[in-house]
């Protein structure tokens, strides 16, 4: 994947009252069409591990989970 051109979605969410109306599907389909039109080879997205409903949606859209990852951060105070 490194060295290939692609799109990375950092966050995608549809408000609960607007879910199950095809909005997420349309957003992803449009993005995939634009990426393909530019000759890009992938669309990758990040999703929090606790968002299991979203995981099912992405799998239904033919996305596969290829990695598990933890993020580490250390806040440095000015004190």
C-alpha cells in the first residue's frame, strides 16, 4: 500500500436520526468513484474499536479490517 495513491478517511459519522437512509453509503460510493476516477488504488478509513455497528456497515460496504492499532499520547504540561 505504501507508495500507492489513495484516500484516507480520518472520521466518518452520520447523525443517529439520519442513519439507515443511505447517506453513509452515498458518501462512500461518491468518494470511491472520485478515487477511481483519479487512478487511486484504495480508500482507507479509521474507526474506533468500540463502534461495532459502524464496523458492520463498513464490512457490508466491502471494506476489510487489515490492522489493529493503539494510539499512545503523552501530554507535556508547561509547569
